[in-house]
């Protein structure tokens, strides 16, 4: 039997449930989960086959494709890079209800969830998430490992750095810039530039004291 569209998924938590259903909608067949959970336990009918230390053996056995379904941005990116080094194919998964411009560029291991929109000439880096009903407008740059959360909106020409978490319902004004590893709180409104490695909240969004 062909394994061309078989997919192993790293993770067995809530985000893995989302990715299992996304993968199926995108034409893939999730066949195993790599997670510390007990071997043989299942998530949406997909069994846990071992933790991610099993990845090299799976690849040697002819399983060519994998996807990282972990919510932590840094960890998702780090494990994705490890899988790439092993040799796995790291597909980008786009839900059929999402709209991705023909001129947009999506990296490896990206998840674009239901009703999300990625507009003209936008670029989404490896292992990023464009979550449910999020909007990434024209010419945006979304860094590797970033997460654009549900119903958030990036206006045109927004740049968000690697491993940024852009919270639920947050908005960035066109031309805004957000530094790497920063968190924008739910409902925040970015109107200019936010530095790296901070947590910013509010309208307009501003770094929290001591963060």
C-alpha cells in the first residue's frame, strides 16, 4: 500500500486534534502520533506510536512525511527543524475553506486553518500557524514559528518576527512591525513597532511592565 500521503504528527494534545482534522481535509492520512502519552492511546482515531525519539526509525522504515502539532512556538519550530534534518517531508496543510493568494508564499510545515485568508504577496515562514478565520493581508511577512491566532488581523505590509504569538482577535495596523518572540495579547491593537521578547497588551498595545 502506498505511503505517499501517510502523515506522522508530533503531539497528541488539543492542537493535534485540530491538525488531524486539517490533515484529513487537505487529503492526508494521519497514521501515528509521536508523543509521551501512553503508546496505543488514540486521538480522533489516530494511535500514539511512541515519542519523537522514534522519528529516525520511522523515516528509515519508509515513512516520509511528518508535521509538528505543538502550540509552543519555539518547540514547534525546533522539532520541525530536527525532522527536516532527519529527511522528512514537512507538508504545508491548507484547509479547503481557507483562501490563499496565488502570489502568497507559504513555508514548510505551515498550518492554514478554516476560513483563514492569506492575501497577495504575503509570506508565511516555516512552521507558522495561521489560525481559524485569521487574516494576513497583502505583503505581510510572518516569521518562522509564529502563530497568528483565531480572528486576528494583520493589515497590509505588517512584519511579525519569528516565534511571535499574535493573540486572539488582535489587530495590527498596516506597516506595523513586531519583534521576534513577542506576545501580543488577545484583542490588542498594534499601531507601530513593538520590540522583541516582550508581552504587549491593550489599545494601543504596549509592553507590560517587567515583561
